[in-house]
C-alpha cells in the first residue's frame, strides 16, 4: 500500500494545480481511458481484456518426511518403543498461471509451483475448474507448461521484453495468498538482474509492483496488455513485500516454452568455452576499449567454439545482436538456444572487432546401461574438458536444483579431476571408475581451489 503525505507547506490551490499538471502529462502518455464521464485515466479497459487469461493453479502431492536414520531401524524402534509414523506427508501449493494459447489450452507458470505435483487444478476467472495435464518443466529457468482441455478461453498477447526500459509502467496480476485476481502496478526498476542464486539461468526484470506468495507464475504486463514477464520471486528480508520483485522476461520464457511443448524438456546447447567477466584490468590488458563483456578463458577441443575459430582471450560483446555484459549473460544466451542453431558472435581480438559464426552442439548427459551414471549424481550434466592451458577433467555443465547431485554438493562449472584417488581426464574415465566403485570420493576444482566430496 502506498501512502502520500503533504507536499511541503504548499497551500491547497497550488497543490491542486500540480496534481492537474500530473494528470495531463500522464494522459498524454497514452494511458488507457475509462468510460467515465470525465475521461479519468484508468487501467480498467486493458485489465478487462487481460485478467481472464490469468488463472489460479493449485496442486496436491506427497513428499518424503526427513527423519533420523536411527528411527528407520526396526530394532531401534522396537527397543525404545517408538510408534510407527507415516514417512510421507500430503502437500499442496497455490500459484498462478497465464494462458498463452487459448486454442490449445496452453498455460505457462513457474516450475516451483507444480514441483512434485500429483494433481494440478486450474481455476479460471469465470469460476470453471479443470484438471491440468503436465507438458513439461525446467527447474533451471523455473518455467513450466501445463495444458487444459477447455473452450472459450482467453489468452494474453506476447510482448517484447527486450524492448522494456527502466521506468516503463507494468502491472502484475496473480493470486497472492490465495486471493483471486489481484492486480498491482509499478514500474520496471531494473533489467538483466542476475547472480541472485534463485535459478540456474537468471536475467530478471525487477519491478516494484507488489509480488507476494501466490503470485508466482502470474503475468507481468505492459500498459498495452502485452505479456512481458512471468512473476517468479521477491526479495523479502523481513518476510513481506518490500517493493523488490522479479519476473522472468517473456522472450526467455517463450524460448523455454517452445522446447517444453516440443520435447517435454529443454535440450540445452553448448558452445564449449569457459568464460569469466571482463574486469577493468583485463580490459586494459586486452585493449578492448570497453569495460563490459565475457572473456573466453579456455576452449574445449572439438567443441563448436574451436570449430568456429574462437580463441582464448577473445572478448565476447554480443550474441545475435544481444549485448553481452558478463559471463552470466553469455551463459544465458547460449543455454537458451536450440541444438543446431547458428549464431553470430561479435568479439574483440587484439583490439579489433571480429564476427565469428558458430553452430550450437548438444550438451550430453552421461548415462549407463540400466540407469543414470550414479543415483547420487542424478540431475547433473557432464561435459569433457580438453587439456588446453588448464587442467583436464570432466566439467559439471549444469545441476538441477533440489536434485541428488545438487544435494550432494556439486555445482555448475565444478571440474571433476579424480575419483577414489584415480585421475579423471575423460567421461570414459569417470564412467569406468564410478561403475567399479561403491562409495565415491570425488576430487574437484571450484574457482581454482580443490575440494573433496564423499558419496556413499
């Protein structure tokens, strides 16, 4: 809720004139006009078109209850006369979703809204309820797609989130705290927010439009009623809304949605490089003439990067005309491209700008006959790291949050160099050593430091 106080000690008439001037400039900004007699600026006409396409999503499921291992021992339980208790509990969650294709009943929401759901229910603004079918979910980007079999649905037009600017007016629509169809307004506070540790791929729109629990998966729209983002998270140090909310840009969400509809999952590509942020010291050393970009620190032999002619020390400044400011930008840009897609990279090499064309290859997940590489490493995607100028090993390309590999302690960009004191150089080494072992002692490098991880 927003409160206004006195404007200094100005008398009533000047304050009225100031307010009148504000009304005129706002009206000239082409705000939607209501049908009231005095043409008062209002968002109501736009919201009448948009709100029917924002739905309430509720889920039910079961989760395992974490208990002390001793309590799972029948002898221990009988000796101390512990009663039997259920090891699973029923769960339910509430969130929001957005209909983007009325003809096919396609609804986009957050992956965490439907995580581990056994039953998904979608409630429309007109009171109808439908059980939804899961199409696909991607935890790294926190985007999920469900489908409902319904007629006479409304849908939201997709906007262009790349065209957003700081200061643009936006409206958040969702179902906070289980309250149906709640609308809040604000502006775009910042663009390209990353490094928050919320998701694997981060490129958030930051807004001061109030986003609360239950808004997740809801719509962030511009004043034209176009969908520009999917509301996903808030920064709430005190447990409440403090005016810092985050939404996934619709251009990013749209790419993920297309793959989820086509394949049921996201087939992420790879360029085959290790990158780091361009620091002022590196910028001076490389003579880039700019302070932002992603420096290629190492190239994997045989990768698309090597085949394209990229070199270590190249500073990537754009990918397909999308500006690259740091390593996270490059990772987001590459990770969202389709396998086999060609791209154009602008790089600075020895002080000169060059254009390099490359074709994205698929990031391959290691599997063994009968299952994954190791049950405790499920959820991780591994790639071979070439010798180059750096250490040899197997790179952890990505890790799904809440997966076994994530819980074990692996993180993206970890470089596995040893298993049970045996050297690991290739994926074949990793597969052979894990298949021949029961418990594992994994030696890996993270930010030039060595760590050990024990898995039983």
